[in-house]
C-alpha cells in the first residue's frame, strides 16, 4: 500500500476542495458549489420550426413549416445550480468579443437559477460566468461557454414590434462575413391596420441602448400608414422617409431607389433600422439588393426574404404561385438579366443603371463588410 507523507496528503486535500495551502481559491480547479448547466451546445435563437426550415433542402416550401406564430425570436436560457448557503443573489455575465466590448451583466435574486438572454450575435462563441453573491460580495464563480448558430438570419427580439432581424452575419462570396449591428430590418414601430405593433418603452430602450439605432428609415411615404410622424419613437434617432415600392418597383422607381442606396453609402447614418409596414416587401426588396451586392449566397438571400413568414405579417414564399411569390420571381428574374457573371456583379450593374455611383457602391460594400 502506498504511504502518504504529511505534505503530500495536505496538497491532495487542498486540490480536492479547490483551495491552496494558503487558503486562496486556485485558478482552474473544479467548482464544487456552483455550476452552469445550460446551454451546453450550439443554440438557435429562433423557434424550432424556423430551424427545421433553414436545415431543409434548398428550395424547400416555407409554407410547410408555418404554425401561425406572431414572431420567430426565442430567448436563450442560461441555467445553473448552486449548493452554497446564505446566497443573497447571483451576478451573470456573458460576452462574445475578445475585448469584452459586448459584455452584459445582470444581477438576479437568490431564488432564481436561470436567466433568459436575447439578441445574441449569430455565429459567435459566448463566454458565461455566474457568480454567487453573499451580501453583495462574490463568493464563488462558475464558468462555461456556448455557441450561437450561423444558420439563417440574426433574429432580434424588440418588445412591441415584429419581424426584426439583422442584415449582417452572412458569409459572402469573397469569404468575408458581413458586419452585424449596422443594418436592421423589421416591421413598423407604430400601429397599422390589423397589426398590434407598437414599440413599447422596453423596446425603445433595446433599440436605443443595445442596437444603438441612429436612423429610422421608413420606406413608406410621409403620412402613408404612419400618422404623419415627424419624429422617431426611438430615443435620439432621426426619422428619414424615402418612399419606394416592392419587387419590380426597383426598376421603375429609379430615383427613389437611387436615393435609398445613396443613403446607405453614408457611414454617418449608421446603425440604421429600416422598415415599411411589415418589413416584408419594400424592406425585403431593399434588403435583398443590399445583401446581393456584397455577395451573400442565393440560399441565404432566399432564406432572409422568406423568414418574414415566421411572423405576424404572413407568408412570403419565393417558389409558390401566390401574389407575393409571383412578384418575387419576376423581380429576381429581371435582376439576373443585368450584366455580370455573379449576382453581386449583376446587382452592381443594376445600381449603376439607376444612377448610384461607383463610389457609393464601393462605400456600401466597405461599410457592410467592415472595411
């Protein structure tokens, strides 16, 4: 039988309980009292049927996956266990950037062992820590990590409105990934018709503080379905109207679309929240053209267009024979008729044809690709 010398026995005991011989917590030892139990794998911040649609074969009918939901956004829940006594609360921190510039810190009561988080970057690895607090001081910290999927759009949850998502986060034909947090698309911020959209105080805070929206771009005309608003409900944001139509209007309303793309060429306007009523047709057309210009794949372009289907604003199907499907097909066929080898080149030719300058096109690409 192996004999333990007193010093060796003391060292072994210290490692077991996670303390050094001096009584200080050792770095890298197993946490015995607090542990993060979820998430433990790649997470999808949208509903399950949207995930199934995105994983399906290219060209799949989006109508097969719809369940009449109001919105696709889904919170990610961080969960933990703790056996420490006298805990007065927990401090949860999470971030994805090396410089921790996106770090979020939330404190919850001792009765809670979970926290729902939202609006995470897509295709990112998050570092998570949960600290047990005793009288406001950190007693012990558990650490973990998880990844967010890069599949589909970055879906955003903004209280009171629907169909919000980030235009960024897509891999382009150049191998570069478009920057997240610059252009957001979505539905109207104020009520219209049968839709109960109405940006709440919490939603205003999300758009101003987290999304840092500088400009609200309304693609409807002044007074059209918007109550003659002159100010944005987003705190400190500027309201800009540029009236456009959807689909084939991109080829007939040349001056209007030219103005839109010139607007996106100016870095001083960013971050931008772009919408019409549902963020589906007019917004969808502009979004499609912007992402096509920078070389986003056809699959991702179609998915981003059809993702409106998982919202209160109804199905947008690129392959069926409905009104919207037919208009989309006509628009896409016309776009592909422009000069160029790739869809990116064809979209550039289209923009040049309506008066957008080469300098503006280069600026849009540089901004969206973080250059």
